[in-house]
């Protein structure tokens, strides 16, 4: 079967990823289309779990997906699109496999034990996407990979802060249990005043953690081709702004979903250019990554390995 067309991939991005679609328009046409194709595949993988009413059937479909990617054949246009994209860019299978495994883990009741488990999960479902974006943007320098992973992790932590209530309604709790004083998914859906205080503190904490990874991710922008830098900086700024909206609501995201209006996205784009043009858009590819950010990701493809003194 034919792969997804470029126009279809861009439409998937436009319909489902408003912030990423906005930023993608600042990339060159080649990078924009590649990024849309990658997004369409990631959306397809997410939907296998999120839109399935049969857990066992979803698990079978995920195993079939892995088989199709390895064999290089599929009757599903979105999967065939990803197979073609991987072949075109010589993209390794390891980050794709980790992404699928991370999404697969959401089929069961999801409870994150501690910060280390949180970061490993964020690597699987989003750090890997940052890594794949290196191939989308023709970045082959492996020194760039840890920074790209960090930007993906930061965005996933922002997602978690935004979707606390929506996730709890599905039985999923991504805020670490060590931060929640025993709160269950049911508690989060309808928290009492004391539980609300705990949720606010945990949400604030995850956004502070996200900021650490945003700073690292943006420090690696110099590894990107100049034509792609502004689009990536804007994507980061716009996504980070979601956390600002959550903060403005008193870190309350169990009964609302933070949305960044288009006008605010435009403001972020302008701010990225005026405040960060010299630092992010002209810096060279010489930044050293902080390996302590990956001390819990030792077995993850592309992560920065720590060494014992």
C-alpha cells in the first residue's frame, strides 16, 4: 500500500498538534514535511493505545507494528510512511522501538514510582522523538543527541503538568508517587483541599524539572542547521508557555486544560527572535552536555553516559 502523502501528514499535524504546526511553519519546506511525517506516525502510535477499547487487541496491534517496521512492509499508510522515512534518513530502529514500548506501557494502569522512573518514561515517549528529529534535520553529530533528548523530555514533562486531570480520568498518574503522599487517580479527579495543595506542589515541581531540561535542550541548538534553529527555538518557547499558563492558574490542571492562544504563540515567536537571536541562532556546535541529566538513562540509545570518577 502507498505511504501517507506529504499533504496528509501535514493535515494530521495541523489538526492534532497546533503548537508544533505553528512552529513547523518556520522550518524550511523539506524539514517541515519530514517533521509532519514523523508527527503523523507518533500520533498513530498514540492512538493505538488511547483510542482502543480492547487492551489485548491494542497489544496485538503494537506487536504487529513492530514487526512491520522491522520487515519494512505494511498495509497501513502511516506505518509505510514511517518505514520510508527511516529508510530515506538511515534512522536507527532503537529510538522508534523505545517510543513504541513507552506508549505500550500506557495500556496498563500507569503509576510512576519516582523521579527516575518519570524521566525514563519521558525519554521513551518524547526524548526519543527529539532524537529522531536529529535525523529529520540532518544532524548526524552524536554530540547533539543528548540535547535533543532533553528537549523532548522537557516537552513531555510539560504535557504531564498540563494533563493531570485528563490522565487521572483514564487511570494514569504520571506525577511521581513519591511526590503525591498516596494520592490515587480517583483522588486527583476530585481532590479535597489538602489534596489540591499536594497536586499544586507536585505540578509546580514537575514544571521546575522541565525548565532544567528546556535549558539543556536549547543549549544544543547550535548543532542544528541554521535554517532549522528558529523553528526549533519557537517550538520550545511555545511549548514551555503551556507551563506558564498552568502556573498562572495556580498549578491547577486537574479540572482544566491549559491552552496557549494563537496570539500568545505569535508573541513567543517574536520573543524568541528578539531575546535569543544571538545566543540560539548564531551559536556554534560546541556546547558540552551535562551528563548528570541522564544519570537515570544509562541504557537509553543516544543518552549521555556518565563516568565514575
